[in-house]
C-alpha cells in the first residue's frame, strides 16, 4: 500500500483535526470527520473519505457520507458505495489540473471542494 509523506498528512490534518487513516483492499483512505464544506452547500459539514490513489477511472476520489446539495447541479455517479463498513457518495469530477498524479493530499481535497461551488 502506498505511503504518504508525513508533511502531507499534517496539511490534511489542518483541514480536519480528527483525521484518521485506514485501508481496504490495499487502498489507502483518509477519513475526514465533519469536513467543512464551501458556502452554499447543505449540509455545511459532512464526513468525507479521501481515496488518494486511482479508483473508478479517476486519479483520486473524495467520497461523502451523504449527497451534498450544491449551488450547481452535480452528477452524483457513485451512491451507496460501501467502503470501510459505511455507505459513501461521490460526484463525477475531473479537476482541470495538468498533472493530477503529483498533487498533495490537501490539494486533492481542495480540488473537490472547488467542484462543490
């Protein structure tokens, strides 16, 4: 399983102090409890789960414990995905980033937050 530099984990912990690491099927995950969402989203915070490695045809994914009501309609193409004994939801989001393979963990989350606006 891929390891991530501690400075990147520390950056992610600034977004969510209760950050937890986990793994399932040899994929790393970062649980971000009560992650604050951008203005205009409902709810305003939700548990999120970052998969920082390729999955489902995406270079990385951010899952949410529930579908988020956003200012712009999003394609929630993954619903009720079972990971770490919980159901998760994700919207289709290919961020406009030239090299998504070299992003830091916090940048992955930030790109998804931009997609919720």
